[in-house]
């Protein structure tokens, strides 16, 4: 329960966090997976990546994917070897885990399903000129990416915004999840980062309202990978998808405007109702 808008947003922030106990479980499990792969393949480097490593993962953990990247010796590389590489990784994991799923839907990882969360194991190689190559087994190609650069850029943005960038990203991701995951996690994070780069973060209510307003137009446009390798990260959306999601952003923006007006007028309960329309149960009851 909360009695003020500020208390409501503080509880929202808390409700989006992964707990310390979950952090320890993730740490123990990813170390075991690293050990299993490294015992049977020549691994040049391995590291956590994705929203967990960018500190933008939101609760509940059971709905999230923890991503581990393995940089392998070039001897495992073949121009047309994407599916074969993933099958090799799966074979190793099958020896240690009985609930290994096959190649995940985007054809870039082998997914381990645990009772409390999933782990995506992503094999890849160093890319000449920087970054990495990861398999796309569905399209028989190699994708250029640089997850370490993403981690660095997100950390810089959080520092520039005095630690408030990550909480705002999580709030917008909370809206996205509460409304059926309209957008991919990484695409959404990229748009939020772009929207906030030229401005400063004020209060959470006004910043959330501002970002939702920005998303109305940004979702209609392409969004380049900020690391400079991945191309347009919005390419999974059709024009119809973009229009539908832009409308959802406009609705949420209007609700945020109403919530701010109610809050300014002292109608706190009404403001809470509007914020809960945006964030669902992530936002506390009044």
C-alpha cells in the first residue's frame, strides 16, 4: 500500500527488481554452465550478456532469460555451420541437464529450462574488426553483434543520468510486459535510451510520461543498434505492428497525463488508478 505518488513509484521500482537470493541462484547456475561448456570445447572467453548484465531485467525472474555468451576457438566456425554449432552445444548440455530444449525460436541459442528461470547459451566467435559473430540457424547466416559494447553504453547512460536511467528503463519495460510484451526487450531499451539522451531525467512520473510520448513516433521508425553492428533492431515489426503499438503508446501517454493532472489536483486515488492502468500490478494499490 502507498499513500503518495512518490511512495507509489518507489514501490513500483522495488516490484520490478530481481531479489538478492535470485541473483545468487543465477550466479551459481551460470558458473556451472560455463564449467560444463569449457570442459568440452575450447572457449576463449565467456560472459553474461543481455538485460541481466545490462541491469535492466525486470521481475519476475521466471519470465526472463539469462544469457551466457561463449566465444569459441575459430576451429568450430564454418560458413554454413550455424545449426551444427548449436547442436554441438546442445549435446554437451544434454549430458549435464535433462531439460535442455532445442534451438530457441530465433535460432541463436540453446535454451535450458529450469523451474525458476531460463538460460540461453549463445555460442559465437570474435569478429574481425571488433565485436562478435553469433549463429542464426533459421536463416543460415552469422549475425554481427557486440553485447559488451551494449553493456558499456548502458552503463554510460546510467552514469550520465545519475543512476536513474536503469530504473526508468525498467518502468517502461514493466508497461510493456503488463500489456502483452508489445516490443522486444532490446528494441524497447534502445528507444528509451535514444529518447533520454538529449534530456535529463526529472521525477519518475514526468519522465515516464515523456518517454511514452516519445515512443509513439519512435516505434514507427527504424532503430539502429547503438553498437553499430546489428543494423535495424526494429526489423521484426510489420507496419501494422508499428501502428498498433504506436496507438498503445499514445493510450499510455494519455493515461500518464491524466495521472499527473489528478496528482497535481490532490486526487491521489484517481492518479493511482491511472498509473495502474499503465503498469498493472507492478504499481501498488492506493
